[in-house]
């Protein structure tokens, strides 16, 4: 039977997701809620290794039957494969299923299961998998597929029985892995509560073991019972105070500040816990504690200097902290590290883009272009390539090469409707920035002719019409955007702000801006509009509250102008002047600021 043709398993995604890996390294079945799931999975793998758990197939492999490859068997195998290739799955399946029963060869049963799965015939597939498992009771692969079907059918009792048998015959090192594998499989059941009850019943004989507590902790977290998850994980730490998986589970079940505190305390006692440190550093980023996060990633990098992911992260953190030279150093180091990893396919695009941004910030546009020119298309697989080319066009414009910018942009080939829209928007923006508003409007009008119901083009046209005081056309375009995209907060906000800024139709302005705020409650520019319309309505405390929140979230010059005028009107003139001075330092050429100071006759 050695000439039986191997075939790839054609199986639905649902079944694959339901199969537990019985003979491979386990992984936790948790959601990436607090940036610790990847670390938790790595910790689980590490704990398996530390405890000497074998992840290979057991030594007692099933023996194949002593059946000679007769002409009859060979003929049936061959005709079954030909029938399947010609689209007749039924004939192929029946032939191979019958042949498997006759020869007692599990490989033929496996092939009949493959054919049924390829034909999406779950009933026949289950029958073949049952036969396969009967013929090869020690086969981890057969058990995987069998358990996958049990999950799909919500047959929790059968799952419990299979794992109970495995636990009875497992040694102490294997038992913990089997428990976590059972938890992982049960977490995919439709009835989460029943699945957890099944897990509890399965683990009842081992309830005092740390491994059982760990599986229950993961199961409770998956079910959404954070309190139980924490209690079970704490029980693990009592007997295994260095368990990374336990502390990571506690972190997953906690708020981010609490998780950070717990992980920091664990690291103080276990400084070599790399997975925990990675999770801790990730949480610090979410908490905007960038200096502390940088310190942790520097520690990780010292421990493993060739980890290019850490190098890249340090570069991003340096950029976020406005340490451009430091960021540049890390991104260059990242590119060198990539080049040194021969034979590994890696995409340097993000590092090249960041290096270009750093160069552009110091107005070295030639260097910025050179970095972006190194981004390759990778035969269409690099989805960032198109955006990089558009960015290159704008860099030409920043150099004052307007014609070259437009020609370069027009040379870019769009491969989708979305990319075509982006090209139209970009060309209009380049023309507008060059002071050619009429040409920009013509480009947008032509784009709208081609795609009359595209909200993005209509919105850009509305903003351009407003700048040219064509207020009726602006309003008509924005109302059409709202009709086409009812959740477009920018359209509601733009129309409402236009009314508020002109001090007209303030009731409708409030309605529009509040609608925008409902859709995107943390958008600082919408909060700015809300503050400004309240100012127009003489609701000064409400205006100040909204504008202060907006300015705290984004210290933009336009927001500063509005907040300053509200404070000036309320008599807080020193505070107003301070905010205006700060705005002047950040954006000395801001036209709105100049007009406001001239109108109020103020010298900040």
C-alpha cells in the first residue's frame, strides 16, 4: 500500500477551527484584548518545553494491516481517484470507504474522509472519520478530525469521554497539555456555559493540580468570567509562582492599569520572563506611557539583539516621542538586520516610509524621495505601494516641483475604483495647494461625472466650493453625502460648522453637529464645532467645556483660536492670550488666527 497517493486535506474553515491539536504544541483560546494573547501563547509553548513535554506523535503508533497490494485493490484505488478527478465524488467515496472496511487500512479510510470533505458532505465525512479512528485509535490526526465533528455537532459528552481517556493514560508532563487542549476545543462550542461545565466535570479528578486550575482559568476567561479566571490563575501562582501563562491570564482578565501593575510586580520577581515583559511593554504603549514602554523594549532588545520586531518598535516609539534621530537609527538598524536574514522574505516598506517621513520633517525632500523610491511593488503583493507612489507626488510638490508632481501622479496606474478616487482627490489637492482652485474644481467635477455617487469626491468638492464661497453648491454636495453615507460624521460636522461659523441656522447647526458627535464622540474637530456653535448661542460654559476637551485631545491652532475667543468673551483675557501665543508658536502663518486677533484688536 506504499503507493497510495497522498492528498492535501480539503476541509472547511469551520472544521479546521474546531480541531484541537492533540499531538502538537497547544495554544490558548483567548481573545487579544489586552495585547497579551500572543505572549500568553508563547508562554504556554515555553512552559511545555520547560516541563519536557514531547510535542511529537506518541511512540505506540498504530500498526498497518498486512494486506498485499493486489490487482483488485490497485484497480479500485485507481478508479476511485479517476472518478473523483472527473467530479464523481459519490462513486469514489463509496469505493474507498468499502475498501477501507475490507482491508482495515486507515489510510484508505482517511482518503475517503478527504473526498467527502472536499465534496462538503458532512454525514459521509463523519462516517469515514469514525472508521479511520476505529482503524487507527492511536492516530492524533484521526482524533483531531473526530473531535472537530463533535464540536460542530455540539456533542460535548463525547469530547469529555475522549479527553478523559487521554488523561487517564497520560503521564504528569502530558496531562497539563491535554487539559489545555481540551479547554481550547471546548471553547469553540456553541453553548459556552455547557462547554465550561463539561470542562469542570472533566477536570474534577484533578481539581487540586495547577494544570487543572490553569485550564479552568483560560476557560473562564474565554467564557467572559474574569473573576473566576483571576481566581483560578492565582491558584496556579501559589504552586507555580513563575508561571507566565498564569500572570498573563490575570492581565487579560484585568483592566489595563491593573494589568500593568500585576505584570510589573511579576517582573520584579521574574526579570527573565520575556513574554510577560513584552505584554507589559505593549500595555504601557496603550496607556501612553511611551518612555516606560521604551525602557521595556530596550531591555527586550538587550536580551535578544537580533529581534527585528523589537528594533522596529523602538523606532516607532522614538517617532512618537519626537526623537527623530533616535528613530532614524533604529529604522536603519532594522533594514540592516533584514538584509542579514538571507533566505527570509521580508517587506521593508514601513521602515522606508518612516525614514522618508523623518527626512521630510527636516525638509530634506531629496532624501525622502530616495527612501520611497526603494519601495518595490513585489508583483502587486505590496498593498502599500500605491499609497507610497501618491506620497512621492506630494513630496515633489513640497520641493516646489508642481509640474513634476502632477506628471508623476498622473503616471500612477489605479487597479481599483478606490485607487482611482484617491488619484482624483490627490490631483485636486495638489492643484489646490498650488493656488489653482479652478483647475482643482474641474478635476473633482470630472471625477464626479465618472462616479456621481462617490461620497469622498462629493465631500472634497463641497470643501472646495466653500473655499470659493459657492455655499449653495457646498450645501447641496454635503446633503448628498449625508444621503449616500448616513454615518459620515465629517459631512454632518462640515455642514453644521459652516452654519455656525456664518452664524446662521444655528438650530439646524446644533442638530447636525450633535449627530456627528454621536457617530464619533472623541473627534476633536467635532468637539471644536460643538463648542463653536454653543459660543454662537451664548452658551459660554458649554462652549468652553467642549473646546477645552478638544484642545486637550489635539492642540491645533484652529481649535486654539476658538477656545481663545470664548475665554476672551468670558473675561479670561490672560488665559486667552496665552492660548493664542501657543498657537502662534506652533502655526505662525495661520490665517484664522491672524483674522481673529485683528478683529478683536489683540496683541498676544
